[in-house]
């Protein structure tokens, strides 16, 4: 345990940030899963996909995700949805 006041404060700040980041990441996983399950079931994915992408962008702007990580996640998600939709059409 830290004895220095500034380090005690940093520990508190880090814990708050960790909790916030954990919540955002959890929501990202949930929204991504919603999009993928909708695509697998042949449902309309446009709205869910848009919400997931918006959330990824927000996470990147807040510093939870690096901007390149966010771009990669969006790209892979769109690619996966298109593949699932094409498979459902066949």
C-alpha cells in the first residue's frame, strides 16, 4: 500500500478509470454480440450495426480504445456482418 499522498490519489483515480473502461468495454462486447446474432438470424442489422459503430467511436474518442484499434474493430465487425448476411441469403 502506498504511503505517499499523491500515489494514494493516483490509485483512487486509476481505480475509477478502470471501472469506467470496464463498463465501456462490456457494452462494446454486448452491442457487437447483438449485431452478430441479428445477422445470423437473418434480421435487420443496420440499426444495431450503427449503434455498435457509434459506441466504438465514442470509446476511441474517450481514450478507452486506441483509434487504430477502433478502426480495426469496426472494419472486422462490418466484414463479419456482411459475410453472415451473404451466408443467410444463400
